[in-house]
């Protein structure tokens, strides 16, 4: 049985739409948390090669599934390959909100402002076109690494990762078509999964979170285009962090609330804020199969001029033809990507993103952009781990499909033995999905799995 919920939280929720105290409390005391995953549609694999035991589909998601139980993801090579992302089911509702509030047929520019560890970012990346741009930002430096790891494993070229404070985005006025603010919050929605968080909860913290959420939104809203969409979400039940924020948004900014069409069977609760009747969507674990969540969407009204000149920006240092030719033995020529030098590395990026990257470089502290191919050393490519994990570039690097034990040895950065293999670079695959690179030499095999991502426990 879980810890009792804070009395102050329960009494504050009594007036909140959809709150049903007895069944809410009972769900927290009895039910065990639910595990769900979202499949990466770009990495086709056989479920039977993974540790996943699928129960049923998440009804509001195109690629989300509940599992019958929580397996050891660490011991699944397909988890490390980015074949799926372990994500709480309620959060996957972002897909419905984006589809109903944005035109995904267009190439759009998206900012995921509070992005680490990358759950919403990988979801957004799966929804947007390949020529759209996704900027995943995380203000806390120590959390940028896990974001980078998850984005790299997801394997996309149209993503930029930045490490900036929300107010830095004011250097990009009216720039983004969609901004997602999955705000830091008091976290009551996750009490069932993380009962220890109950001890940290207080009314004072809810109030501090409310102020911080206002500050974050004030800072970032100038970066949203007129007509663009703002999506705000929390994993808190508190009215102050949810509906009160929507009222404050409408009172202080030029935005209109957007209504989302719900299917009755979802059992998601639509709420209206007290003052402006803004639409919000509440997820209660006693009503849906998932954890506590709140999400709401707005359209920016004002028609202020977009200040960006449409002149092409100077491109970064494009790859010389001779160097491009050296890459051709690793992958087929790709028409929709541009290649350029970045420090000692070569980066591939969709053409449409090239005009943006110079602008973003001036405005933001960029940790990663596009796909790092590797570096040329004495005319030979030292291919990057990213190249091996990417799905867009068709690789000519030979592949070796291995059994699970060898795959896990590879991921532990142990020496691996594969007989009868040609000398040179190879991609190690498990279940048909790339795990990374090895280099076969005359007398040994070098394991190129990134040290910082290796499996450390048995
Ligand atoms: N969107 C993420 C996902 O789906 O994986 C989860 C985001 S988590 C709810 C909130 C994030 O906001 C954390 O990564 C946290 O580091 C970041 N954060 C904390 N304080 C912040 C601030 N003042 N401004 C912007 N982001 C902040």
C-alpha cells in the first residue's frame, strides 16, 4: 500500500472539475503503476526480439502500447537502439493536441522548451515532416546529456539541441510555429509511480511552481509566431499550476484558448478555467489508464510583423566535393541533405534547415545540430555512432546481425568475438536494428560503443 496523499492536496482538489476523492484515493492505495512504450516507426523490429510484452494500444496514440508488466529495459538491446521510448501513456496525448492545433502538412519550426529527458521531443519528431525543424532545449546543463542520448538514439537529422534559459529565445522573435512548454511542476501526477515525491509536496512549492511557470511562459511567448500554437502541460493536479495559468495567460498575453475534440471512451476530463473559460484537459488515474497530467493549447492572436528578412543566410562551411566523394563508400548520395564542416566533424542536415542554422547559432548555445557523420582523418571517415543509429541515410557499411548475448556484450563495451568477418567497419545489429559500430582488425575487434552510454550493471 502506498503512502497517504497529502491532506492539503486532497482538500484543494475538492473543487476541481472531475475530481472524485474516494476513487482517486483508492487508486493511489491499490493500483500498481502502469508501464507503456511508444514505438519508433523508423526502426522496424520484431516485438518477439524485445523484452516487450504488449497488453493493448494506448487509445489516443498512434504508436503507444501498454505492457503487461515492467521488464528490465536495460537488458533489451532494442531499448538502447532507440527502437522504442518508455513513456507514460497520458503524456502521449500531446499527439492529439498537436494534430488538432497545427498544420503538419507544412514544414514547421517547433520549440520543445523544457525537453529533458526527451519524451515529448521524440514524440514531436515522429509527427513533424522531415523538413520541419525541432529545437529541443534544456536549461539545466546536467540534463542535456540524457536529452542528447535519447535524441541520438531516436535517429533524426532535423533536430537541434540547445542549452538555454527561456528568456534567451527572445532573440528569436515571432520565430516558432509551435512551442511546447512541458513545465517543471510540483509533480503530484506522478505520486503513484514515485511515492517518495509525496514527502516533497507542499502548498508553498505549488505556489513557487505557479510563479516559475508564469515566468517561463512570459519569457518564451515572444518567440511564438502570430497564429502559432502554444501547448502547455504539467504532471500536477493543482489548479494553480493548470487552469489558473491558463487564465493568467489570456489576461496577460494575446492568445486564444483552443478546444480539443475528445472521444468519450478516453475518459479524459475537459475543464474550463474560472475566469476566461479556457479549455484544459485533465488525466486522473482513477479514470484513465495512465498517470496524472494536464494539457492545454493556445493560438497567438497578434498580427505583428515578422521581422526576419527572407534573404538566404550565409551557410556554414559546405563540404568540398572531394570530401563528399570520400563519403560515398559509406552511404548512398542523399538529395535532401546538405553536408558541412563543424569544428572537426561533418554534419548532415535537411536543406530546409540550412537557412535556419546560422540564425540559431547566433541566438542559442547549440549542443548538437543535425546528424554528425564523423570526421575525416587522413582521407578516411571515422564514422560516428550517430551515423550508425540514423535511419535516413542508407548506409553501405556492412552489417552483422548478432544474438542477444553478443549484443549485450557489445553494449557493455566488452570485447566481442565474431568469426569470419572482413576487415573494416561494420554495423552491429540486433533484431534488425543498428546498435553501433565495430572495426574488425587482423587480430581483434574494436568496440566503438560510446563509453558514457555503456550498460554498467550485470
Ligand atoms: N518534456 C520532458 C519529457 O517529456 O521528457 C519532461 C520535462 S520536465 C516535466 C520539466 C523540465 O523543465 C526539466 O527537464 C527541467 O530541468 C526543466 N526546467 C527546470 N526549471 C526550468 C526553468 N526555470 N525553465 C525552463 N525549464 C526548466
